[in-house]
């Protein structure tokens, strides 16, 4: 019932920047956290960055100091500012949100993914 729409992916050369956006819509009562995930070689999706409604953040070691996650709670939107991009950052980035619907049921929703490609 919650839809997540990502945007902002694209092709950029190493050292460049991109800003990803993810907007949540639906019968949302509250969102506890929103985050970004990407596939990793030989693994399932790994956490890139996450932010709670209160503003606490966590980052994968590989992106610390380069990526910044932020959110606009009023818009149910999360952003990922990606600076100093490296070819190894190339991936499909998926947005995730968890929280509660107005029906008092929890949700765990995923976006369709947005492609980030970093050339060397």
C-alpha cells in the first residue's frame, strides 16, 4: 500500500556527484526509518545508508565520508547525496521504508530501484 519512487540515478564519471531521491506515498501514518540499499558481489542487498525519523544515521564503511543521507519528514522523502563517486559504487540503488499505515498495520516497502553507473 506504500509506494516508493526513486529518481536521480544516472551515468557519471569517477569523482562526480549524484543526488538520489525517494518519495513515499500511500496511507501512511508514520515512517520509522528510510534507507538505501544496493546489491553486493556474492551477497544480497547491503545497507548503504539509513536514517530514522529522529535523524539518526548509519552508513556502510565503504561510503562513509562520501555519501550523506537526509530526509524531509513532512514530504516523506529521503535523499542520498553521493559525492566522490567511484566505479565500485555502480549498482542499482533501492529505497526502503518501514513504518505504520493508517490502518495500524506495519509496512516494509521497497522502491523499484534507480541505476547509478560510475565510469572510470
